[in-house]
């Protein structure tokens, strides 16, 4: 597992994501099945956005019988419990580094290599909430996806 995104030991990222997911599932009484675990590992393969189709393809290489619903159900589970985020503009997924608390987030997406960084700027979320209120609108969700180039690609 080699991360092309930056100089860090990506195994550490994977390890901590898996450990966190495991302990959170235990705490919440959720079943962290083999397939859910494997799908999370695949999402964490690197820091690039990954599509459901690619996950399915990798699964099928491992378990010949993996059918689309298997992958989608596992992704739904991981999404629902905050272990991964969905990138609407790419119809893809990224692992969340801090699933232990509910949070709003903004995504920085590299158009060249697909690197995705999660920005956690609560003041920005609050601002958007307040701005929306000026328009007599109460937000239930925020999707902030910012496209550009990462340091490597710029
Ligand atoms: Zn990493
Ligand atoms: Zn997150
Ligand atoms: Zn890039």
C-alpha cells in the first residue's frame, strides 16, 4: 500500500482508521463484518476519491461472488456511521479521519490526481448556517466541495 499523495507512512492512516472503526462499532453495538471492514480498507487504500465501481471490482478479484449490492450495502453502512464521506461532485467516496464525532466538513478535491483533503472549519459551517437564515432558510445539510490542484499537481 503505497500512498502517492504525500510523504507519510500511509499504513499508519489505514491502521488508525481501522482501529477507530472497530472500537466505534463495538461502542455502538454495530456489526463490523468482514465485508464492511474490507470495503473500508479499500476506501482507505489511499487519499484519493474512489468510486463504488472500483471498490466492487477489487472485491470481485478477492471474492468471486461479491455482487454489487454487497459493496453498496457496505458503503451505505460506512456512510451512515460516518466512517467515510460521499463526494457528490465525483460520485465517489473518501475515508474520514475522525469518525468519532459528527461534524460538518469541506472537501478539497484535486482535479488532476483525485486527492481529497477534508477541511474541518466549524466557523465556516456556522457562517453558512447564519447566511442561510438571512434568506429565511434553515440548513439540514451542507455539501462544500472545492475543486482545484493539490500541492503536487499545482
Ligand atoms: Zn495516509
Ligand atoms: Zn470527516
Ligand atoms: Zn493532485
